[in-house]
């Protein structure tokens, strides 16, 4: 879900909330999607209202400077989970939260087609970065569980399992998910009970906030570089058609570049 958590005036906050509602409602949802996510989304909106009420009490005078919402961002992808060919011309950085219903919507409605048409064909690669929102009590631990699974070479299997079971992210369920994808249970539990990977998860969140990505899911789509991606920001659980327009535009621009610049 999208939500500003910085020190911006309330008007900026409200505009972001409106964008969330538009993103959530601009496509007719499938019946199954409604059944799975409607209650969770209502809870999200209640959380937003509470946060706005708290911010309203602390808001500085109207003369405080408003910051423009950025349209581009730069993110590090070094040592982050990556799906696809390393030399794919486009990199899609997904900033996400395993407990966010909008992220679940993206996974259910868009991810598989994105993977089939761009990642599996070598046109793009996907890099996953974590932004566990503070009011999602299980999101940070779920992110750690994915990285612990990654230690055993099964990051993306856990990634899929977590999104498929987004209402079952308490620690006892994380252990069940590990069993379902046949992880070494002792090794997984030791990892989950330690602080391993938490620094990387928190670093992802800080970097995302500093880049103006304060909600989930968010995406940065740009030309592939070794360690850092600079590109266009896409906010919200966009349908595949919207992402396709942006990716195809980036691919077209890259194809026009001289070979030395492409490399």
C-alpha cells in the first residue's frame, strides 16, 4: 500500500492517499481478489486514517515547504535477490512488503505475466528489496524468513509461499512454510531466531525512504547497471499493461543507443 511517513504537510499525505485509492480501484477486481483482499484493504485504510490523525496533530504551520513527489530514483541492487539473466537490458527493482494487501494483489494479478513475458525471455531482470511497513507486525520477520530460505538456495520459493499465504505470517507459520518447501528446518530456525539479514532489510527500508519510496509496492525501472539502478518510479499495484508501457519504452530507448553506451 502507499503511504507517506515522512515530515511532509498533511495535504501531501492526502494526495498520496487519493492516489492509493485510484490505484486500488481503477481496474475491476476479480471476485477471488475481492474475497481475499477486501477486508485487509479496509484495515489498511483504517490504519492510514489513524496515522493521518496523528500527523494532523503534529503538523507544522502551513508555510512549511512542500517537497515535490520524485518521479525517478536510484537504488542499490548489490547482493540483493535477483530473478532473471544478469545481462538483461532492463532491471525492475520491486520494493515490497509481504503483509501488504496491495503487494499481494500485484503478486496475484501481475507478477506471473511479468515473469513470463520479460524475465523468462531475458528482456528484464527483477530485484527484490524490502520495505516492511511499521504497522505490519509480521512483515519484517517474513522478509527475514525469505532471506533465510535464500541461504539454502530457495529465496524465490519462499517469496512465492509468503505471498500465497499473506494472512499466515506469524512465526509458527513461517516454520510451516519452511517445511513446505523442504528447507533444512534446524538451519532455518537458527537463522530466523538470530538477527541475520535484519540489517540488510532495514537498509533496504532506509534507502527506499530516502529515495522517496515510502509505500508498497513501488518499482524503479531502468537500464541495467552492475550495482546501482537509476530509473522511473512506478507506485502501486499497477496492472501488467501499465508496466508493459514503461518497460517497452525503456527497451526502445536502449535499443537506439550505440553499442558502447549499451554496454
